[in-house]
């Protein structure tokens, strides 16, 4: 399985013929590592409706025919746009051709740019290519991350940008609860407000927890396991 970081919270997971995008915010993202027109996913997983996560989902899904996987409210919105969608809700898990998706709790908010309600925000645990990946979406630190960690996480993608989400201190606490093998920081440096020192975060993760940490520049990819 190859994990490619697209910038901000955007990630591409590929395994064989399966190509899964998470939170493809590319157009208008100054750190985007790909353009929407270059992506041909089979599925697009959306953690919540904010524009920096829903992003290019309509354009990519319309062109590629990818199935939009998200909470019921976002899936319903996608269906109204004529897209193929699969709605779920927090706590639910479903099998897809590439593996599985479980929607987890996230403490945040979720509305589309026009104010339309986006349902509850989520994190996701995705199993693909023999790897279990947790993408936290946008969230605060919460102690039930311990329960998510009990699933046995190979990779945790955690926001560290602060202001809208956890910052580095709380992300370190999250790593202690989640106990993943590998931490990849997301949702930082996209704009000056979200500036963080990823190298410092890596050194702290590896000094204060048992996880490894691999900050990825937008466009970088990593082969897993
Ligand atoms: Ni958000
Ligand atoms: Mn966000």
C-alpha cells in the first residue's frame, strides 16, 4: 500500500487497482501536491463538510465516477449533486472492494461553505492493503482515542496545526492514547495561521512516545507496511 500526502489533510491510499482519496482539498490550497484533474480514485472518503476537506470532491467524483464515502448528510448532499455516494454514521463500519471504513468520533463542527448542515464530523479508520490507517479529520484531543487505539493502528494521521484542531502538545497526548506504529502530521503549514515545526514534532513524538513519526512534504509518499 502506498500512502501519498497531497497537502493539508489530503491523502491518497493506493493498493493494486484500489485508489482511495481522503479529504481532497486541492483547488485553492497553496500547498496542494496534485491537481484535481490528475486524480482518478475509486473512492473518496470525506471526514466533514468544511471546504478544506470536502474540497474538490464533486469535480473528482463526477469525472472519475468514484464513490463518495462519508456521513449520511454529506453522502445525501453528494447524491443530490448526482454523485455516487455511500452514507454511514459514527461508529459504523462497512466493507468496500478495497477494504473497510469505520467512522469514528471527532470533536469539531461540520457545515458546507453555504451554511448547509454537514452532519457530525468524523475521523476514519481505513483498512487497505493489510494496513490499518486512522485519519483523525479535524478534531480536539479526546480520551476515547484510547478506544480507537485498541483497534491496533499501523498509522495515525493527526492534525497538529492548532487554532482549528489539536496543536502539537495535544497531538502528543493523542499519540499516547492511540499507540500507532507511525504518526504522520497533517493540517499544518497550509497557511501562516497553521504554521508548525514538523521536525520538532517528530523529535517529540519519538522521545515521548513509542511511535515513529514521518512528516511528509506535500507530494511525498511512503510504502506501508
Ligand atoms: Ni474543519
Ligand atoms: Mn480543516
